[in-house]
C-alpha cells in the first residue's frame, strides 16, 4: 500500500480539494483507493457521500483499522494539525503534499509548519517525502511572485501551481473530480496537475 497525506495546518489552504482529486485520479486508473478523512468537519467524507455511484469507486474509512488493504491510501487532514497527531499522520504516509495559497497569512502559517516538518524524524530520515503545491495562483499577480519566492526558499520541491478555478468548487459540490469530467472542460487544469501526477508515479 502506498500513502499520501495532504497537510497544512492553515485552514482553507486547499487540502480537501487536493485529497479528493488525488483519490479520484488514482481510482480513475483502476487502483483500489481509500480516502481517509482525519478532519472532524468530514469534508472529504461528505464529498465521497455525494459521489455518483457510477464513477470509479473510492472507499471511505471509519475507525482505526483499514477494513481493506488498498493500493493507495489518501489522507485528508484538518486545519490546526500539530504535535503528536501530526507526527502520527506523517508516519502513515510516504508522501506529504502541502498546498499553499499566495497570501501573507498563508505563507506565515505554512513557514512555521515547514519548520516543524523539517524536524520530524520521518522527514529527516527521508521516509516521508514532502512536496509543495501553489494553490489558487494567478501568475499575473504580485502575490504569485511572492509565493514563488517563498516556495523556493522552503527547501522542499515545488511541484506545480494550480489556478483559481470554479471547476474545483463545482467538483466539490457534486462529489466529482477533474478526472471524472470531460477533458474539454478540464484540459488546462489537468495540465497543471501533471507534475503532481508524475511525482506520485501515476499510481504505480
Ligand atoms: N484551485 C482552486 N480554485 C478555486 N477554488 C478553490 C481552489 N482550491 C480550493 N478552492 C476552494 O477553497 C475552499 C477551501 O478549499 P479546501 O476545502 O480544499 O481547503 P482545506 O485546506 O481542506 O480547508 P480546511 O482547513 O477547512 O479543511 C473550498 O471552497 C474550495 O472549493
Ligand atoms: Mg479540508
């Protein structure tokens, strides 16, 4: 089983958006996927409950033990995750994806989080690999340049920048993902996802 944790203690940074789309991408490849939601708000679990049954199956997760051993475990995590719970979540995942939005508040909170990550044993020993994603980025803006500077200094690889697009909001509403929609609606966005999909090895 391979596992990806999506984490950033900053609220609203895009964790659930990334986790649900990643889970759906892996399911679209025919992989058996569990989407675990560590957040009491249960946003990912709610998305899964709205997911149309004819789409590729993603299994939810309740309780402590996994009911099935999937090919992939995708873990969505809550805002404010820290301390032992953060360390335990990182220990479960060989890959950690951190979304960051181009705002001073987001970068400040994320900077503190990255300092904590760097000190964690699993990351120091390279058992878990961390990668950053710029979220809701308009490359024409000054804040996009500020985010790029911030991410370059972060010492973890920056995989891609995803634009601010209504398709993400609509997908959340309908329990679907970019990877369930007609390519004509999503080509530009999936192009932006490509480096992240390469990083997770296309589900293999
Ligand atoms: N690239 C994007 N374009 C447009 N809207 C986006 C994008 N990414 C996220 N959003 C929207 O921003 C809001 C916050 O995103 P999301 O719920 O994924 O963040 P989160 O980190 O999971 O939040 P929380 O910390 O509350 O769990 C949602 O309404 C989501 O639809
Ligand atoms: Mg969330």
